[in-house]
């Protein structure tokens, strides 16, 4: 079950919305290079693109994960991030229904 308030809180920050935008079309924002976008986007690629400190990016990503909007997958030493499309679709449907 998803906590709607956590989603609203996560979406209230413009940088978090930007991360979701990047993850929606990762080939547009990230060069594939040495990683496979099939797993998602490496967290260090988001950090590099943002220009923010690693701890700041980690805090924003943690809020997105806690809200259920992003899922993380560990592959070896790498942490890959991707959108949780099921949660995003369900949240959008709730908004259409109730607001």
C-alpha cells in the first residue's frame, strides 16, 4: 500500500520531479556507456548529472524510494534506479478520480 502523503511530499520538490523526468526517458538524459539501462540508471549517474553533492542527491532519491515512486536494484557494487510505473499510474488515477 502506498502512502499518498509521502508521494505528495516527494513531488513537492522540483529536483525530485526532475529525477522522475530523467528516469522516464533515460536514453535522452544519460549516455549508456558502460552500464545497461535495462536495470535502470546508476545512482552515480544521477549525481553526476545533477551537479549537487552526493549526500543531497541520496536524500532526494531516498524520499522518492520511500514514497514508492522509484525502485532501486543492486547489481554487484552498483545501485540502479528506475521509476515504479505501477505506483505512478495508480497515483495519477487517484488524482483524476478525487481531485
